[in-house]
C-alpha cells in the first residue's frame, strides 16, 4: 500500500462493500471523499490498469446461484506453465494458484450447474492427463475475503443470512455481469441495463434484493491483495474430526488474520482434510504468527494440519454464473 496515496488507499480500503445503489455510485463515493466524480473514475481506472483491483463488482455466494468447487492437481515442475495454461483456458476457472505441496496447482472452478462443472473438471483431466481433486464446499464459515487493508478502518459487517428462494431465472445474466465487473463510467448501472435490455431502475432493484437475500455477498471494489503487499498467503488445511467442525469452524473464522474459513469434502485415502482457512500476511512470519494463534485454540492444538503457502498467481477473475456464448 506504500505505493498508493491516501485517496487511492481509501478507495481500495473503504469501498470493498456497500457500493452505493444509486444511478451515479462513483459520484456518491467522490462526495464521501470530498472529490469530483471524474477524479474517482480516473483513479479507479488507473488502479485497475495497475492491477490493484480486479473489478468493481460483486462476489456471489458459492453454490447458491451456480455450482463451484476448489480443485487441485499434482503437476510435475517441468509441466507447470503448460498445465496452468490448460487450466486457465477453461472458461469456468476464475482463480488459479501455485502452492507449496505435492498437490501444487489449486484452482476454483464455477459453472452454471453441477453437471457443467463436472464436465469442466473432466475436460481438465483429459487435457492434462492428471487427476483432479474435487473438493466441494460443505459449509462456509467466512467466504468473503473482504478484509480491511488498514488497521484503523472499521471492521467488516457480519454476513447476511441466505434466502435462495429470492433468485429469479432472469437474475443469472445480471449476476454474471456483476461478477465480471461494472463499467467504470458515470452511470454504470444504466450501461449494464442497456446490455441486459432492462431499465436502470430494474437493475438497481434486483441488485438490492439479491444483496438482502445474501446471494450477492458483497458489491464494491474487489482488490488484488498480492499486488497490495499481502504476498505471504497460506491455505491451512486441518484434519478435524467431522463431528467437531461445526463447533471449531466459527472460532477459527473469527480469529484476526484468518480471512476465509470453510468445510470441504475430503477425498478418502488421498486428502483427508475437511476444515480450511486462509491467512493473508505481508510476510511469512506474520502469517505464521496468525497460524500460531489458531493452533492455540483448544480444539485445534493437537489436530494434524498442513500449511500451503501460495507462490504464484496464474489467474484471478470473476466467477462464471451464466453460459459463455
């Protein structure tokens, strides 16, 4: 963050959620910062070009609107670039990282439904000749990744309860567009409405309803943490007995420095771990200090675990909610 001035930092830190649902949201942001709208538009455009943010848009709660999974491949070192390119070319893959483990290439895949997700993973297996570990989400404890970047900023809000019945068929193209990002223009919701054949008022009303239903987990500036200095990021997997996960999961998720936490399906005889958390740190020592706090929890103190630091990002984009035509 030292490469960005005070206004850049506030744009990246204070607007990760609750983007104003008004016709000119960037104008409302500018007013809150004491700036002109054109200044906010210029800065956000520049920050996106610099890789500080991926988009201004939405994150969609997993497995409510589309099917998604975390998956891994054990890739020989001399094939990493080749296999990463194959994985990244699959339309549903929106995140792909190299991690320190024998299962070293990890990716998130999203498709409109479970059958299409299965077909996507099967294509990756066929094209790479490697087995895919399919680690489906069972229970989320914290899946937002919208943590504050500065120590003085207010805490993130608690997640909303989810109401899947609020979803309408016509919401899918809207959610897909939001996951890819709004245009950074004066009237982004009107621009989106034009593409969908809706009115601006309809777009604003449906986004509001989907936020209240918890199907959109947040709407705002989606940052690239690695670009902003969080370069020592570890996925920690815990072999917690299944009966203990519901009790320990919320405690782990609540620890400062733990940025994601969820339960996933294990793979018998290959990958026994069911409880996952992410720790984002500016140094390895900082991340390991957070891990030490987690290991001090009585329910985790004797639990086998592994620490998988990420060392390279191959792909980071929005999720695929609708069919790619």
